[in-house]
C-alpha cells in the first residue's frame, strides 16, 4: 500500500551532527514521519530538494525583539519575519523590554502578543531582579518560558543583579539552567570615565577583558557552590574560554557570529556605532581563540544577540550611542560563508544551532532531524553567492553591520512544523509561530 504524506522533501542532502546523507523526508502534520527512500510514496506536496542541503531548523537562542515598549525600533512581528527570511525556525527572546519580563503576568503578555503575529516558533526568558526571586520558580515553569536571564553587567531598568548574594539567590531559587550576561558591573563603573567621546575604539577599553573574566570567575564559583547549571552568553575573550573549558560540568557556552567575523580596531574605524555591542568586539587574538574553541567543542551554542537600534540612535557620538546590532537574519549566511571558507564544518554549524540548543535547553521536540520530531528545517543552497545589504535585511531598524558582505551559502526555505514559512526569499505563511516546548515544563496530556 502506497504511503501518503502531507509533504515530502525529496532528494536533498540531509545534515546532522553525525554526517550527511542524500535521502527523502516524509512529513505528516507537524512532524517527521519517515526518513529514507520515498520514491514510491505520494504526498500532497513534493519539494524537490536535489542540490540543496536540509539542516535541522536553526534555533536562535538569544534575540531582543524590543516589544513591549520599544516598538519604534523593532517588534515581535517584524523581527520574527526577519528571522524566517534568514532561515531561522525558532527564537528565544530576552526580557529587557519596557516593562521588563519580570512577573508571570508580563510573561503571559508577551505570549499573547506573539500569538498570530510571529512567523516562527518562540520562547521568552524571565528576567531576574533583586526583587522577584520568589516569582522565578513559577515563571520558569510557564509554558513558553526558555529559562531565567541574569544581567551581571549594566542593563536596562531594574534588570541588574551585579552582586554575589543576588546571583546566588537567583540560582538557588530556580531549577532550570539560568543564562548570564557576564560582565562585572563594579569594574564597569570604575572604567566608564575611560570612554573617549566620539571614539568607538575606546569601547573595548571601557569593557575590557578583565571585566568579563572577573565576572565569569565569580559566576562559576557561585554556580559550583550552589550545584546549579549556568549558560554563559556571548563569550568574547580568549581568557574566559580557558576557564570555561574546565567548567563543562556546570557551564554551557554561547558565541556569536559577530565575534567570529569582526575584529577591533578595524570594525570601529569602519562601522563606528554600528559595531558597538556588549560585550564588545575585540582584537583578532580573541576572534582566533573563539574559532579554536568552536572547533574544540568548548562552545555549545550559537546565537545572534539580535538587538536592533535605529540609525539615529547609532549615529550619536560614543558613548551616547547604544550597544547592540541586528543579526537574526544574517546568522545563517554569515556562518555558511565560514563553512565554505573551511573555518568549521557544516555538521559543527548544525550542532551549534540545533543539537546544542536541544541539549542545553532541553527542547521537547525540536533540534533534530529524527522521526517523531517537529518538521523544522532550514534549507540552504551551499554554493549560492549573494550580497547581504541593508535593503535585504528586514529588521525594522533598517540596517545590518554586514551591509556589503559577500556571502557564499544562502537560506532558500524555512519550514516550521511541516509548513513553509519562507520560500525563495518570500514569506509564505504569516503568524503561525507557536511557543516552544521544553522537557522540564511539559504539561500533562489528556
């Protein structure tokens, strides 16, 4: 009897952390139903994927979509669309909005705002403060919550937990792995006078290597004493990588395409405020160390830290210019270019953007190309050459630091739970994104 599927991806090169194989994928509903030779099967739609690589859906586990409160520069709808156009199938959004996501009601508000508006699947971080420790256990168990985020260095509003006692109180209160922005606020306060007006090359001097190293050492000491898991975001220094290499029992590690691609002082001289982010882009020796760490397995996850600001805001003279840059739409083509340049394997990229997040965050049905999992795929043309431009970038902010970057490797389709969301550069399904499910917060099933 002929097997019938809703969708068959036929003849593509399927990529997993274990290797590549040219095969077919049969999808029924939202899930992968069969992997193998389906030449005799039929389907409502057959997508010819010959010559294309099918990756597990790329997960961007660190984005700032600015809603609520800052919709003039970005919102959940526009930035999720940007994600879909870049081949990203799900995003984890940060709590530093206005108001910050620090109560269960504010978490529910974000989920309500996302419903029917976000093109990709999504989860939201709960923001930790000195005053909401009692609420965090409830928030981390909520549907659609990816965990707790802690800012140890300066952030917006009251999202700053800079002291050891505060960090200890947060991680002792929760059970899931907390994510940390690890910069030492005490040292930052001392060094802010070192900023030279209008000179962005002073940014990595203000937020120097020791600012990051001191914080990460403190964080690891607290985590070990409490026996709790942590996730250290956007590592930017060679020195931290040496420390984190020996802390895999408690700490997972994230890196960003920006820190792997750009280097100081050139990026500041060329891009000025558009290169400003926290922690900063540093000298080439740190970039080289990050690449070694990526290929040595020290880095577990890659995110974009997508953080849009308007061109007018970025044009302010340093240090009045805000830190952050868009990146959710450019992560895949930037990293595929590095794959084509031989800096990492395609399998390693898959591990950083799907298998790694699945392991670190405990995703219930995403992060793998396997029967029974969500049919989430990032379909790419590995040798396609395109130029990244401000016009192609669809973040509401209207710019990308990679304007003019000549990419080799390009996303041609984004499939979320069995449906095309992007195909050949066009959005084909709007607002169908759903909350991501996690093993630690599964709801009872009837």
